[in-house]
């Protein structure tokens, strides 16, 4: 399935349709991946997620805030390589400190099933400031959208 709409619109549709992504972090040269619940805000240039403070993910984020979040929307095991669409957000994550009410509420509204987790005392909310998105369709069709650049880089 090829994207036939503007890349920013496609990114918005994917980000709002898929509630979970795979977060990639790194610490000391060791990559780490984990499933996270994601909430897009501020025109999809900020992505929110929560994690417990006593996790490897949290430690990695404090040491190195550079992250990638992968969203995959095929949902069908029988797809060919040409049919697969993957969206990856690249950016920098920082823990929300001080008044977290706005971000916490936004995350709760999108993920009400995670209320006890999000509101627990050991949970931290992170904001990812997205620097770029990569859309991969099939094996050779890769498009980029850099947030600070109004045009799409292919």
C-alpha cells in the first residue's frame, strides 16, 4: 500500500491510529527496545510516554535522551515486503518535571486503561521532541520529514 496523501498528513494518521510503538534507547553502546504507549501532542512534534523509574529504559533515558520510536501498522502477517509500512520518529526525550498535569491528562485521555500505571508514584512521564520522521514503504521507498524543514526530503 503506497502513501497517496501528503507525508505530514500520513504521519498524523498513523500516529493517531496506532497507540503503541517500540522505543529504542541506548546506554554504553548497548541498544535497548521496549513497547510503550504513545500520545501525540502539539501537532505530532511531541510524543508522550510513561515508564517506571526503576527500569533499564528510565536509566537509559537519563544517560542518553536520543530515541527512536517505531510504529508499524500492517497488522497482517500475510503482507509482502512491498506492502509493509513503517513510521519511525527520531528525537530527544526528557522527563517532565514540575507541573505535569497537562501531559499526564493528555496521556490518560488516550490510554485510560493505563490509569493506575500512569498515576503511580514510581511512574515518570517523558516528552519526546521529534526532530524527524521516516516513512518506509516496502524495501526501497523511504521518505523523510524533518520537523524544522517545511519540505519533504526523499
